[in-house]
């Protein structure tokens, strides 16, 4: 896989760089560059990110950070079985529980929401930090929805973190999930309120809460470019141009 000239490998997190020190320097540099490409592409080009992750995996499969990156790349491509295997391998290597929520979400992706709920009630959840616990709550609510248990999903999301006015990295997604569950349950008024709260918290545009809110309010956005293209097509097909009528003109 080609590596752009501006990628040096130094862009990776210092903890990952430290993990790579167990490798020969040239190999460590190659792995680091591929990991940088995974991080760079995973949102916009998940297939490209996956390809780079496979290179890194072939070079250094015994490095936990590499297995984790491969897991996230597979997850982004909806290869949930593969992602789960990589996450499990990374967890065995590190002994940490940080990947527990995304592992549970892989179970959902594999059509096993009951397994995801079992994981949500496991002792490992208590070892997660606050962000991880919120993520686990989101996964559990999603599993409830997978099983058609809308009311249970709504209750699962009701938490001190949801009620708090403090804006945290997870606040927008938590409020959004709650609003979406309310809407699915037919509680449109409450859903609109929580979509609005999600918009307030979504400072980096991580959700489409503003679009959902506009949709509930009956606002329709028109792409100006598409509109102009349609007008051009109409004129090219020989449609007569309608004369504009100024204010005050008589019929």
C-alpha cells in the first residue's frame, strides 16, 4: 500500500509508539505509517483504512495496538466477526476492558443482541471509565431496540448522564439516541425536545440531530446546486422561460 510522503509515523499516539519499540526500528516505522493511514482514512474511506490495517497486521500481529486498529477498521466495514476476533486478541494482550462496549456492539452486528445485553450486565462494565459506561449504555439500548423492546430501550438510556446539563464528549450521542428511541415509540413531542438538546451539545457535528429536528419541524432543505442544474436541464429541453411579474404589474 502506498504511503504519502507527508506521513512519517510520528503522528501516532505516544503510547502506541512505545508499544512498537519492541520491534526493529525499520519495521516499527513501517507499522506506524500504516497505522497513521488507518486513522486518517477510517471515517472517509473505511475500505482503504481496512487495507492498511491488514498490512500492519501482517507486519506486527503480536502488537496489541495493531490488533485494535485492525478491529476498528473491520468494524467500520461491518465485518463484525473479524472485528470481534481482533478486539478479543487485543484485550488478551493488554488485560484491559476498554474495548468491552465495542465488542458488545459487534455481538449486535452479528445478530446476537442477547449476548450484548449479557455483556452489559457483566462485572467488566464496572471497571470502565465514565465514557465507557455511557457507551455500554448506548449499546445496551440498541440491543433492546434490536429485540423490539422500545420502552426498555428508553428506560436504559435514562441516567444521570442524560439528565446532566454538563456537556461531555458523549452528551450529544446520548441525547440523540434517547430522542431517536422516543420518536420510534411515537412520542414525537418529547423526541423533538431531546433532538434540540442534542443539537445544543453537538459542537463537532457528530450527529445529524439538526437535520432530524428540522424534519420534525417540517423544514425542507433544497440543494441550490441541484436546483440550478434542474433549471438548466429544463431550458435545454426547450421549455419556455416564464416571464417574471413585478410587484404592481397588471394581469
